């Protein structure tokens, strides 16, 4: 009786594993080659942010030296920023300015944009031309007369001269909303009127829900503008420190701590972080609103 001789199993699994690894590596290299330009642009934009974060965590002696990596992680720099500045008060003023400014801009711009987009009245094109003209008019042109008006009303040394004008709409917001409202089919408005809706009810119940992407885009534009505004607070609240915003306070903080670059970078990161976070969570609706806003006449 003879024993059956079996051949040793082939090394299929190692060969298959190496082939799969080569395939994954080839796909990764192909993806990198395809997106090389996008990767280069991303690194170019992320490099200053990485430099900002790393410098904010360095010691005073190491900041702005040839070292790119902190020898020790000084998280206390952020606490020093709060201790050596009025950052909380500046943040509260900025939030007040940005929140009220955004709310008032939306409340005042949506009805005007709806009227320019849907109503037919004499002087409609002239009114739209005035909106476009106001967009091209630099704010510095009317700075002196506007300052004299607010000074006579006793509202200087505060942020109210920047907030109250938003009750009358914003030219860019009106233009952007009007261009979006034109793209909404007129049949929706006609159906609402057949059901007995007034113009105001049609605006609130039909137009506003359909224009949410454009309204969100306008709100983000206005919020970012108010958050980063430096010229307006400098003009009206430059003397009264209790009315300073983050942009104005950051410029002053940098002037007083120009040799302490670690603290300056920490303060800059604290000021810019909320804007980055808001845009990160709202970028989808923001891009949707800007994309859907047409340029029809």
C-alpha cells in the first residue's frame, strides 16, 4: 500500500496581497498625478495657516526664528491674549454688529429685491440702475458727510452708525437676491394669488422658502463683511475703546505687542477661527446660493 503524495500548496495569498498592494499604490499615484495642481494649491493655502498655528504655540524667544516646529507647546499664549486684551468685549461688540447687521440687511433687502424682480412699475429700471450704481460707489466717498450727520445725532463713538443704515438695505444684497428671484418661475406667484394670498403673504409663504439658498448666501456675505470690517469701526468707534470690534482691537493689540509674535499669532488665530468654522459648516448652502444666483436681466 503506497501513500499518496500531495504537492505543497502554492503561495497564492502572498502573491495576491502583493498584487493588491501594487494596484492600490498605482491608483494612489494616479490620483496624485490627476490632482497634482489642486494638491499644490491646497498646500499653498494651508502653509500660512500651519505657520500661524505653530508660531502661536512657540515661546517668545523662538517665534520668527529659523525653527518651524515649537520646542515646547505653550498653550498659555492663548490665556495671555485674554489677560492682556479686552478680547471678550471685542467679541461681544463684533457679534452684536455682525448679527444685527445681517438680520437688518436680510429684512430690508428681501422686499426690495422682490419688488424689483416681480413688480412692474414706472421707474423700475432706473431703481435697479441706482442699486448697481450704489454697488460701485466706494464708502469713502460719503464718509465725511455721513460722519457729520451721525455726529449731529450724537451717535458717534459707537457702532450704531454702522448698524442703523442697514435698515435701508444693502446694494449688493439687493442685487444678488433680485438675480435669484428672477429665476423662480412666475407660476408659483400666480398660483398663490389665485389662492387669495396678498403680495406680503406670497413673499413670506412662497418666495422666502424657495429663496433660502440665496438668503443664506447673502447672510454669510454680510456676516463676514461685518466681522472683518475695520474701516467702519475705526471711523466711528476709534476713540471709544468700549465700542471696538475684533478687527480694530487686533490691530491695536499687534501695535502694542509687535515684538511678541507668538501672542500676535495667537490673537490672530482666535479672531479668524470663528469665521473659518462658520464657513466650514455653511459652505454647502453658501456655494448653492451663489451657484443658483443667475445673471438674468
